[in-house]
């Protein structure tokens, strides 16, 4: 059975959030006012077989990648401040 971890739909990106996404998103340039859908699936799932083939449209999907493990640690991530 597939495990969906997170499903977030934003119907209209605000300018500040679109600017932030442009710094962290790989493969897509967000535009203020544009809609966005973020989906997180469990490791080991086949994105094409388990998710995309069940959709009625073809979304613009970048290559899947694992999240940085530091995101799940309780302490600081060790990022340098500018």
C-alpha cells in the first residue's frame, strides 16, 4: 500500500513565498499568483507506478530526491547565516 506523507495545494502563491521557493525548489521557477502542489511520498515508492499513472493529467514533476536528514533532527541544521 502506498504511503502519502504530505499533500499541500496552494491556489495562489504570494510574492514572498514564490521568491523563497525559487531559492529552494529545483527544476521549477514559481511565479506569484501561480498554483502549486507539493506531494511527499514514502521512500521506496515508485512515483510513476504508484502515483502518476492514477492521475487524469500529467504534472510537471522533477526528479525525486531524498530530503536532507538534518530536517528531521531536533537540533540546529548547521546552516551558515548570511
